[in-house]
C-alpha cells in the first residue's frame, strides 16, 4: 500500500460525521454566506446545535480532494471589494524547501502534486489596504464580520430555555471580569471590536478557503493546535491528516510549525486544505534557507519569506520583534534562559552582530507587507518564561512592553494584531500577566501557551497547562495555544494532538462558562439533563468526545439495554442516586402537597438564611 | 493461574521502586519514629527527596504478605498512652457482608483469609477520649504530630538553594490567600492546628499500620482516591491491588466505597494492608444490611455498623448528617436533584418516614463512638450540586451551614472533623464555596470533589475537575478527592485510577506552589534545571510519572545516546532553543564584559521600566 492510499483511507475515517450529528448552515444576508454548525439530534427530539470547526470534512455532501484543495468560501467577497488583484507572484526557488533536501526525485514528485493546488496569488492594488481592520475602521461591515457574528451566536433557538434559566437566576450569570459580551453578537459589534483592535479575523486574501472566525476577549475563547514536520520525523501526508484531525476535535486555528524538509511544499498542502486560519513562524523557514545558522539571517531573506508565505495564504505570522538587543542580557540569570525557538534565533542574531533586531528595525516594512494580504500579526513572546521560576521576570515584561509599542505601530497601518503570552506561570502569577497585557497592549487579543502551572508533570503537561489556560481564558485571554502530553518530550502523534485539543476545549469552555458567554452553559445543561434522565446516548453525543465516553461506559456495561438502563456500573441497579432522586422528587411533590401545612410549621423555622453569594 | 498468584505477580510489579529512587527515613525524637521519604538520585550527584505515600510497598527491604497485613507503625505509641484497651469487640455476623451473598464456599474461603488479618480491637478506656484533637487541646504533642511535622518539611537540605532563590526574589513568593504556612513546620505547630480544628490527623487506634499525615490548609494539599467493589463488577484481589497502586502514584488517603458483596471482608483486607488513612461511607454498608431498602434503615443498624467499622480501623467516616428533612424540597427544582449516594439514601429515608434524619438526631451519639477510636468525621455534602446549573444553590448552602453547626458539636467532643464540598462548580463560583465554608465551618478542613468546572467532558472529567481542584486548593481546600476519566460513565480500572491520581497530584502541587508552601516549587526548579542542562534521565525521574515521560521521549528518539543529547525530537539537533540559549548565555557573558560601556550608552536608554507585579 503506498502512502497516498493509506492517507485516503485514514482521511475517510476522519471524515465520518460525529454520532447523531449533521452539518447544517445558518445563512446570512447573502446566499453565499453560509455558516456551518453541527446539529446533534437527541433521543427526546431536541436538537442541540454547536460551533463547528471541522469544515467541509464532516459534510458527507462535500467532495474532498486533498490534491486539489478545498472550495473557496470567500473568493467572491474578496473580489467584489475590488481593492486587490491577481499578480504573477514571487518566483519559487529551490531553497524555499530548505537546504536539507529530500531526495530529488521525491521532492519533485511532491512539488508536482503541490502544483495542482496553486492558486494565482493576489495582493492589494497599489496603495490599497485589504485588512479587515482597515474596512472596520472605515465603517464597512464585511461578509467576514457578518459570518463571525452568526457563528458566535449559533442557533439561539434551542438555547432559549437555558438562557431563560440564566436570566432568572442571578447565581447562574457569569463573571466576565471586565469583558463586555453582548447578549447577541451583531455584525456591527464585530466591526467595532475589529476596528478598535480588540478582536482580529485572521483571513489572508490568499486563503479564500477559510471559514472566518474571530479572536477577541468578547467572543468565545478559541484554541490553537500546532502541527508541523520536523527534521527528525513525519511526512507531508501525516501533516495534512493531522490538520483535518485537529479541526475535527475543535481546533479553531492551526499553526504550521514545520522546521524540516519540504517546508514550502508542506505549507501549500496545509493551507489549501484548511478551513481554519493557518499561522506560521516565518523565521523558521528563513533559518532553513540559511542552513540553520542564525547569524546568517538577513532582512532580505526574511522579507522574501514573508512575501512567499503571504502569497501562499498564511493568515497570521508570529514575529518575535520584541526580542530586542537590550533585553537579551536580562535572560542570562534565568534558570532556563530563552525557550522560544524564534526568540533564541533572534537573540543569537542580535548578539552575533551586536545590532538591534532586524525585525524591530524593519517593523514598518513588515506592516507594509502584511496589509497587502491581510496577514495578522501574532507578536511573539520570544522571552517567555520556560519554567516556574522564570515567570513574570524583567525580561518577559520588558518584551511585553515592546509588543505594546509595536501593536500601536501595526494599528497605524490597520494591521490586525494579537499578542503571544506564556508559557510557564504558577497560578498566583497568572492574573499579573493578563493585567499587564491588557494595560500594555491596549486590549489587543492575548494568545497564551497554557500557561503551565507547574513543571513536574512531563507526560501530562496538557493537564498542568489546561489549569492555567482555563484561568487566563476566564481573565480575558482570547485564544489558548494547546499543549499536548508530549510537550518537552517529543513530537505529538495523532492521539496526542487529540488529547491536547480536548484538554484545551475543556479549558476554553470552562472560561466561556465562567465569563457568562450567552449560551455557553446551555450545552452543559443539556448534557446534565440527559444524564439525569438516563438518556445515555444523548449524554455521550453531547460531550466533547462521544466515542470515548461511550467506549468507557461500554467497558463495564456493554449491553445495548444498559444505554437506557436507569443505572450505571458505578453504583449498580439498586444504588443509583439519580434514580433515588427521581423517587424523592415524586415523593416530595406528593408529600409537599399533603404535608404543606406541617412543613411550614415544623420545617419553616429550620430554614437557614443564606448569605448572598457573589458571582 | 489462580487469582492469588496473578495478584502476587501484579503486586510484585507494583512494588518496584521508582527509577533512581530509594526509600529513606527521617528519624524523629524516638527511634521508632521514622518518616519515609523517596530520595531521587540525579545524574549530577544531587539528591532530591520527595514526600512518599507509597508505604512499605516500595521498600525492597520490607517483607510484605497481604494475607498477614502490614507491620504496625504506631502500636507502641497508642499503647504507651495507656488510655485505651484491647477488648473482645463486636461479634461478626453473616449480614456484615451484606444480603447479596457470594456463593457460600467462596465467601467462607475469603473470610478464612481475612481471619488471619484480624487484630484484636482496641477502644478508649471508660470515660477516656483518644482523639488527636483531645491530646492537642490538652497540650500534648503526640508522636503522630511530630511525624506529621517531619513529613511536611521533608529533607530541607536539598531545597536550600531553591529556598534561597525564593527568599531573594519577592516575585517567587506564593500568595497564600489567607493561609498561614510557617517556614518550618514544628510539632508544636501541628498540635496547635489540630487543637483549633484547622487540621486533622486521621488515625484510628485500630489502624496502627497507618503512617500519620495531616489534612489542613496550612499543610501540603492532599489528595484522596476512591476504590471499592460494586454490585456489578470487581473482586477483592483487584481492590487491594488498587489500593497499593493508588498510593504508589501518590494518593494520601483512600476511601473504600464498596457497595456490593463481601463488603466487610473487603474492608479487612484494605485496612490491614494500608499505610494511608482509610475512609468509608458507613451508610453504604448499613444499606447492604437492609437489602438496599433505604426506608428500612434504623439508627440501631447504623450505630452497629459504625462500631463494626471503627473496630476494623477505618480512619474517617463520611456522615451525611446535614441532609435534613427541611432541605429536601430545596432540591426538587434542581436539574439533577441529589447526586450524592449517601445524600439520596438519607433523603429517601427522611421523606419516607417524614422524620428528621437519624444521623442529625443522633449526632452526639455518633461523636461518642468516634472519640473512643479516634475516627474523624468527614461531614458529607449530600446535597452537593450534580451539574453546573445547580451549583451554589440554596440546598447546597443550607446543608453547609448545618455542617458548620455539627462541626462545633463534634469539636465539643474533641472529635476531629473535615467538611466535604462539591462537586460541579463553574470557575467563577468556586471562590464563594471556599469563602462560605471558611466562614460557616470555622476553618475545619475542606475536602472537595473536584469541583468539575464544566459538564460536557464525559471521559475527561479528571481534567475538567483538576482545573477546579487546583483553584480551590489554592484558595484553601485541604484535600482534593480525585475524579477519574470514568466519572459518570463506569467503574475506574487500574489505569483510570492512575490517570485520576496524576491529574490530582498536578492540581495539589499547583495549589502548593501558588500558596508558596516552602519547598514546593523546589522540585519544579530541580526538574527545570535538569531540562535546561539536557539531563533527560533526571527530567524523567523528577516528574510525577517517570515511566510515561521516558516512554514518550523514546517514541521518537529511542536511542540511549538521545538521553544525553543536547536536543530532542521536537526541534532536532540544529534547532534547539535551549541549546541556542546556552550559546547566547556564553556569548552574553563574554559580550557583556567587552561591550559593557557600549551597552550602557546604547542600551541603557532602551531599558523599559517595569511596573511592580503583584504576587
């Protein structure tokens, strides 16, 4: 069996819709504005509709050919705006795939396949600015903004009952900690958030396949999954399948962190097949072009790489422009120094030349490129702490301050910007990160890696970091970069990617519930109701991972009858507290009627006055 | 292969010491006061010594025969006090193993084996009170208290360097949120904490095998693992092996929640083989004695069960005495009603008889039993919320208030007491639980189940709840009851128990680090230092699960050479940020000397003033 065949088979399995689920669409103000949701049909006739990141892959009606790439979603919108044009583009060169070459025949074959994917690149017409921020600031509500609004709201109909509960009981409202989340997200609200820089919609005009989404503290908390090949392992086929796998489980964004061979060609495959925004760290590819010698990097090579990737359709670039020469010595006394790859490359460059970072020096030139394609900045935290004892130190906050300065430079060019954050931060030091970021970076979206709350959990860092991620998400972080169980140890495989994503969906959802995002808790309520009603199948299907839930249940009670049984293996048939509760409830209703008077006399004085509870 | 043989083999594997680890002892003021620690020998010659819950099982020098039970640790201390005596004890009856009987021959065989384990029961002499709280309040520092002090401190020698760092940099101090953790725990401090009810040392005089430990907000955060057979699955052999397995991975306490067959005999096996305190929910066994019919429960049957279990050596009882008749109707409008098994049994009893709970009515009688054996109360939260939308409601807080009243009754009898807490609580509602508990229950230790922060993660509830557990642990919860991936779905198997424990060790350690428990972060620092130095083996061995860490690393880089390689599979040999950092550091040191003047001129004005950071 050759690789493409085995890949197709794997992909076919990955494309299966979730149990009892069907993709449907919310149509906007124009017929080509169709926002996907996943409708979960419950056994009691209810339909619960959830946010869907999986793209056309889970739509049985969609024809997928990874060798041709996905259908365009936004092509017409981009074209209609009339401010961009197709052009010849940069000439590809052999070095684009790095110095570490694949054997020539194989690389040629891979490139031939990638060639079928090519779209003619597009960029802003001379003097034009095609960023969503630029439109927003001129008062234009783009289809992308409307798409985002519909997507954030989802189908409110099914949530109505749960939303009423929340409105009735103050106890059930969230605590947004400074976020301003409206009951219903309007396209105008999206525009306003993008205009003021509090949200971004990563959507390169060369990535028309993307299903627009927003990253901002007044929207649902998003998660990012990293994939990418490496010098040591993995293949292009594996990487594309990882993308599809990652968005199946809920990744809102994917970063391609490839550092090894075939780096350009890998990216072609990923972008053309991705319905979610793709981010990269362009310095990785630039370094491949100079044979891995940081000192040999130049602005020209870097600049050329930015154009190359912008033409391919990358939606955001991590740029470590805050790693300034003057900050490097601040890391010398750290326990783990500089742990960001991009940060350490730039630090080495700065030290070797004893010059200010070319990323910082050329930041406005970079903005000029970004705005021609609508690539967003993800301003990299090259000096983030790599362990608990380096957290919140002078180096980290010096860089953050610079990122705040650069945010204002980017905004001058109407370039969308988010800010990367740590890393390794004990729980009691997390709030300071958020507070400092909000203040220093003018509410530009924060995008943190975890943070990991402890260092002693190698093999379980997805858990150690989900704790920090949930907390900082609640405090205002807009997107959480996942951590897999393999963090610090090796490259994640398929299952690790899934484990990392599920842990981060939990963190993001916990944050949404705590913030009181309208409708977030409605899914919890629907699941808990199913649990109480012994609708086992609904309980599985409403969860983040129906297959695993069902599998775990079936390990001890595999029979089909147990799916409707009013007990589970934990307590057995006689001992189920939920079953007893239902009896108590019936009892209470009868009993209360009969005994109402008695209760009032005897029990009335037993009631304990409850002090009002915050939150 | 018969079951005992396969069990012995499994146990032999479970008994293997952790890699590079050896058990050693800190000796106290008397030669029989020997506190175990696990010394991890690093490849650089350092020794890192960590808290050890695994008992004699990981000591190759110890002879273990599960059919005879463990050696006594505290026997002499108990005897020397001269306030208790051996007595004949309650006569065992067939019903002790429940109505659902095993086939007679097998039960007889099991009982015969259990008979070899029996210790003659001991209780307080007439009028005496043998609780640690009673001693503490009379100013007596018991060997148990000294043991706890030594255990909490651990070997401070190896931490000295890390503790100095923390003392130097204010940034590295924790935020105890109201806890008062001294730099060094003295036996007198332990006495004082126990005397004022802020900590308990669960240590039934009939459990002399126990290695004393403390539960209190000014000590390390502890975790509890639940095991137990069930009507549907599992066997005694499995359950005892689960105990050894659970303490191997770090369970500080184990609750035996058996509800099925052979309930008395199972407990004999567990207690006699447990170096950690064992808790139970006596109402479960009482219910077995009345054939599972809650209405048929009586105070007499319950009382007899308490004596039975106290004689066996159970260290704490969960008693749901706060489920009062008047509160039951408060649960009728809940989404998931009453989810505590004990709570629902008592609710049913109260409703059926329309009478106040016999647990509440007989609370002082229960205290009289507890103090004769030093069984601690774990006042059960029978009305805890079973889903996010029931969190922090009137029923929950009404019960908590009653638990506060009962705490004061228990303390009148010098009976050690902790308070159980939820359950399902979204992040923004967690603080209210801790605040209300501290206020209502007079700082008696809080012992929470999670809480789970969301409901939509069946199959991953260990993660959904570790988030809440870490947060509430930081806020002041003294012990965290674990949740396994099988929660809500089925009975945990061996691997689920491990997954649950590791998730909770992470939560507890994250809380210790955030609170600033002296030395807690030292282990993180040692691991991160090993990581930075590319001492891979040390990195694995210092983690919570060395085997998994090494296994994950070896999946991509299996060769032995990779264990000392200055890179890993994530970035490959040329691209390691840690390696680059080390180069930068050397560079910076050279460079800074040469360029000092230049730096001061050119870089001096680039330094960004850092705002002071809280925490």
